[in-house]
C-alpha cells in the first residue's frame, strides 16, 4: 500500500485525504497500522494518532497505530531496542516491555 506523501505533507490532515486529493488512495478501514508505521515512521505516526484523537473517532487500525507509537516510545525510554531486551529479562517491567519490543520489531524500526 502506498500513501500520497506530496499531498499529505502539504496539509497534515490525513483523515480527509481521500475527500480532496483525488489520487485514488484509500483511507479508513483497509489501512494497515504496521505498513503505515513502516512507511511514515514514528514522528508522522505520532502526529497522525494525535490528530485522530483530537477528532474523537478513532478507527480500529488507528488504535493499533497508537499502540505501535506507544511501544516505540516505551522502548526508547529504556535506551533503545538492545537495552530494552536486557531490561525485559529482569524486574517488573518484563511483561509490558516484552510486548513493546515485539511491536517495535514487527515494524522493523530501530529504536
């Protein structure tokens, strides 16, 4: 799946993209959060999630994108992927940190 970068970077209103761009790209139910994160990265994904939350109607794929963004932030807070793996093997952080590591690895991001 490909997103229309030119139009969406001019106006960060991703959610109304299909209404005015005319490029034929589909937004909404068919979007895959992992592919979106791979294509756009952490910063754009975070901005998209913030926009979706401000509009108040979060779609199912946006909930998954929010989880990926939060997981990336958690892994970063532990010093990156390699340090997070070490911390996940000890202490109380183990359960939620393992899930965050799996999310970051699923998008192939180097945190």
